[in-house]
């Protein structure tokens, strides 16, 4: 008797191979997401540095901050001539301050006439390891 079809063992082997491949794909996509978020953080920091330098050029000082500011929140979502303010500001240096893709904010601090913005990287990007990175007028550290 000549039967056509697959045996149960053959089907189980194929299902196991597909499961293994899908697991590997999910793991690979997870690390790609981390790298994408970190790349966005670095691009956001560079964009904020440019806007703050434009602000400094026009005002001879960086925006005032009595205490550390969580950038991108409702009260600090825009940068114009008066400093960080709510959305919809006129003549902005930065129409919308970026928000961290995971934790939700970057922290701006003004001390001694110079600013720092801190962010947290999840992985290694551009020779910057995981953990807190600090942006100042001199660059990233």
C-alpha cells in the first residue's frame, strides 16, 4: 500500500525547526530595538545641543533652570527666547523638545553658566557604553 503524506515525526521536526528560527528572530529584533532607541537618544541630544547653542548665541546665556528640568514634559516641551516653555511657543529654537523613547524624558540642569543634559543608554553606541551619558557644550561624555 502506497500512502502519500508526512509522518508524525517529520511534522514534529519541522515544527521544532520553525519554533527555533522564530525564537532567534525575536531575540535579534530585541537588540535591534535597543540600538534604534539609543541612536534616537543620541540624535535627540545633538539636536538639543544645536538649539541650545542658537539660544546662547542670541541671549548670551543658556535657558534658566533653578532645579533639574525633565525635558519633553508638558511645561518644558518647547524652547524659545524665554527658555523652555509649553507647546505652541512663538519663534522657537526648537518647536518640540524630544522625549526619551523609553523613560520619557531627558534631564536639563544649568550650573555655573553651563548646561548638562543627561540621558540613559541601554546598550553600546558610538563607543558610549550603557548607562548615563551627559551632554554639555563641549559634547557627549
